[in-house]
C-alpha cells in the first residue's frame, strides 16, 4: 500500500532552464501538495498532460528524489527515513532508465538479480518466467543494442521485476509499444494485481487508463483535479467518457499550460 500526503516538489532551475522558460522564475513547483492512497489488489493510474507532474510524483515515490514537503509511505515504511526498505519493496520503470547496450538480456537480468541479493536459483527461475512472459527468451543472448525498441522496453520491465516486488511503479509502461506488445504488458499488470500487488502507472493514453485502472487521479499542473473510479469521475464531471471528463477538467483549470 502507498500513502502520499501533502506531496510537494519544487525544482530550483538552472540559468539555462530559466532562459528556456523565458522568464525570471528561479523555481518550478512541479507538484503542489497532493494526497492519494493506492491499495493492494489495485491498479491506480496517474493521468495527465505533458508536464503535469506524473514522473516527478513517481520519482518521489521511488525515493529517487526527496519531496520538498509532505511524505511518502510504502507498506509502512517512510520514504525519507526508511528509503532503503521502500526501494526493496518496489519496481520502478521509467524511460530515463537506460540499459547498457553492450550487454545481453541474460547478463543484465542476472546482474540486477544479484544486485538485489537473490540466490542464483531464484534468479534463474524468475528470469525464465519473465523472459517467457515477455517473449525475451529467443533474444536472451543478443546484444541489447541490437534489440528493437519494444524488446528493450520489455527487457526493462523484466529487469525491474526480477526481485518480485510488492509495489510496481511504472511510468508510461506502454509508451512506444505496438498494441500487441502493449497488451502483453497490461495483461501482466492485471495478473500482478490479482496476486495482491499494488500497481501504479502513469499515462496520457485515455484508453489505457480506462481499460486498466481501478482508480484514476487526473493530474494537471501539479494538482489532482479529480480522483476515483471511472464512474466517480464521470459523475464528478457530468461526462460519460474519460476523454470528455478530461477536457471538462482541463477547461475548468482554465486550459492552463503545464510547461
Ligand atoms: N529536474 C527538474 N528541474 C526543473 N524542472 C523540472 C525537473 N523535472 C521536472 N521538471 C518540471 O516539472 C514539471 C513536471 O514534470 P514531470 O516530468 O513530472 O511531468 P510529467 O507529467 O511526467 O510529463 P510527461 O507526460 O511529459 O512525462 C514540468 O514543468 C517539468 O519541466
Ligand atoms: Mg513523465
């Protein structure tokens, strides 16, 4: 279970970033004090436009960056005080993770398994299971640099899950995947949920959120504008599709740009 309380994240901008933004603001408030919980047996979606604060929220959850204010709790462990225990419980997938192109899937996955302190026997069985699930087996001895984008993404997923974590935090997991590959990933996330795991994903694809998530938080400009099941979001907005609900919330927010 994840509990996020009053999460705020402010970035100090470099001179270059200030020039790019075209103003004299020294800080960017990426996340403006948000609260939400994600339960076991649940897939929770963070849905929002570019620059809304999804990745920042997830990086805080994964304890890669510290919140400016507020707190993160993962299965009873505090993100600030017990970061190592939090990290042990979770898988974090982000496009920022780049696997070394010179190595093979087999070598890389073993490496991460050992990093997590798994025995050789459990690495072997977890790796075989995940390679089969994500169709990596035929490519296990191919250099990562020679793999397709989709295969690299699937391998990143395999690597992130090698230690069989309880909490899965996937930032745009289906990005760049064709619909067949995307389906493999979303079906596996559903399986993880039925095993009692806590799953949180970010996306800007409405159909992914609609089909996959039990509850959704619509985040814009660092704030949660609506949170709940699809039905609850339809009720809140008076709309009957997620597209329409999203635009309703966007209009209410004044159509403000995030970046
Ligand atoms: N390290 C940083 N330094 C300065 N600003 C940052 C930093 N990281 C993120 N931001 C800014 O914070 C805001 C939120 O960014 P974030 O990456 O969380 O958005 P996002 O919802 O993940 O967007 P996308 O859908 O494009 O991935 C953006 O305005 C971004 O430019
Ligand atoms: Mg992002």
